[in-house]
């Protein structure tokens, strides 16, 4: 999706509740499925929002991802398989800048 279209979608969705990436769900999937590569991004806007969050058994924290939206669903790509992966921002302290909160890291280290 081009930048102008993404901006238009955001403007049209003003007032809608924000969805943010669900780090607990992502960590649980990674722990249970032991994938090689996991990426996160927003549906229909991966080019501008997506990035690698886990690769070859290691957390990736320095990748640039934007993982919150009032119109695009946060998703996870597990070895190339896309899945919705979000929680409503009203139900969490996470936001678009949250990257690997401690509680998600704890799931992977257990």
C-alpha cells in the first residue's frame, strides 16, 4: 500500500479503537512452534510497518516495526504463514513503540 493510501485509511478510521501487536501471543507461538523466522507488521502495509522480530532462535529487537493501527490488523508471519496477532490498546499498556516487553521475553526463556 502506498503512503497516501495508508494515510487516507488512517484518516477515514479516526475514532476507531487502536489495535496493537500481541507480544504474549507472539511469544507463545514462538515457544510452541519453534520457527526459524518470525516477522510482524500491519495487514496490507507490511512494506512500511513490518520487520523481523525473531530469527534462528534469537529475539530481534533492533528491527524497525510499527505495530499499532486503528484500521490495519497487526499480524505475525511465522515461517511465512500470516496470522492476526493483536490486542486492543485499551486492554494493555503496549503501544506502537512496544518491542519485546519483559513478560513476552519471560515466555521464551521459560
